[in-house]
């Protein structure tokens, strides 16, 4: 295996790993941090629902779906950058 090919693989993995870590951190915020503060958020309301409830039921679900599409879009761009797309 040539050095440039090895460097490309290393840079590709570095970008992929950074993207994965960023997605997991955002996921953890929506999965663990917001529900932990639901009691405080319930003091406010949104569309007649307590804000903590709304974030946990609707907001987190929407955020997870957006994260899936964002991660897929960015990973495709990373793969294209390194010539690994099909």
C-alpha cells in the first residue's frame, strides 16, 4: 500500500470519526441532558404543552431524524472527497 493511499485512509477515518463524535454528543444532549432538565423546562409551555414534555416527546424525535439525515449527507460528502463513493 502506498504512503499517499495510507494518508488518504487516515484523513478519511479522522473526518469520519470527528463527524461520528459530533453526532453522538448532540444525540446525548437530546437523549440525556434535556430530559434531565424536564422539570425546570415544564415551568414554560409551548402550544399548550409543558416545554419539558414537548422537548422529550416531539423535539428529541425530530432532532434524531434530522441527525440521521445530516450524518448521512456529511458522510457522503466525506466519501466523495476521498473518492470512496459508489
